C-alpha cells in the first residue's frame, strides 16, 4: 500500500494469480465523504447538461439515445406546462447557486446548509419570502436552542443535522426543501437499498402500531367481560352468603326442635311411669279389699 504525495488517497496493489497486477485508488477517509458529495453534484449537473443538449442541440450526436426517445423528450420539453414548471425550477436552482457562490466569497468558506437556506429565502429587508420558509426557520431555531441547552454532549447534534431534520430530509423526488441542487454538497442521498429499507421499516412500525391498537381493543373487550364475570361472581357470592345464613338459622331451629322433642319425650316418659305406678297402686288396693 503506497500513499500518494498529496495525501488525498492511496493506491493498493491487487494481486491475482495468473493475472497482471492491478492498482486501485482509494480516497483518504478524511475527505472521502466530501469527494462523494462533490462527485454526485457534478454528475447531476452533467446529466442535466446532456439532457438539455439532446433536446435543444440538433448537432449533438447521442448514439446512446434512440431517435424515437429523443423525439419524445423534445416533445415533452416543448409542452407549455413543462416550460412553466422548468422556468420556476431553473430560477430557484440558479438563485440557490448564486447565493452559495456569494456566501462562500463572504465567509471564505462553504456556507452551512441553514446559512444558504436563510439567504435564499429572505428579501433585502430580512423578511421571509413566504410563511412556509419562516415556519421552517423558526423550527430550526427552536431545535438549535434546545440543543444548546442540552447538557448531555452525546445527545447534541450539529446544525446541519438539525436543519436536515426540520426540512424533512430527502423527499420522494430526491430533493431537500430549500436547497435545490446544492443539497448534494451537504448531505448524502440515500441509496435505493437504504430507501427501501427505511420504507420497509416504516411499514413494519406501522404494522406493529396496528397490532398494538387491535390488542388494546381486544384487551378492553376482555376487561369488560372480566368485569361482568366478576360482578356475576360477587352477586352469586352474596346469594350464597344469604343461603348459608338461612341454613345456619334452619340448623339452629332444628337443634332447638330436637331439644324440645327430647324434653317432651322425657316428660312423656315420666308421666307414663307415674300413671303406671298409680295404676299398680290402685289395683293392689282393689285386690286387698
């Protein structure tokens, strides 16, 4: 592995048995992200220039583009609705690019994403050009203030990260609100796999939320059924208590009745003995006379 003299990257030698030696260049990790952003920005601009030439320059030879496709692209470009939309888009892109160049000269550095956004969305009096632009800026300022008050350093985010969250990140059209073509200079656009992964994760979360709602509703129904069952059990318990009390009273009455019967039997037995004794006495007197 051999570092180059400018220290922007290094060459690595790839050896493959039976094949000639190959050299592969890799950017230095400290600047790899910046190089990638700049490369993406240039690719976007280059592709836009190619499409413009295909549609407007009859001398431009595009062997890669079929004649039918080229004719269709020209037809789309001549459409009045497309022209109006393209004028608005081009004006916005040129405005953002112009502010970026001016701001970079003023600061002697690349302006941050939120600095570029602010200069591109206020007039000469410092007033925002529309309510949406002001709303985004106010949200950014609130998040920034909250981050400054946060004592946990691990939870703090950079201003570019905060701005990215406020504007909602990359939209479905591959743009970031308020930055235009300059967005690629500040943020990495997610790959197709990353976007699909995020979409799948969102679907998974949404599915979980639906399941939670269904389980909560089911739990509520079960709770109602349990409450009703408990109410029935309490009522049955109360009725059993009353029945038990009635049985106790009946048992008490039975004991009393048994006692009365016992006393009656004993009295009857004593009375019978007395009568029998009197009878014997009377009979003896009769026989004696």
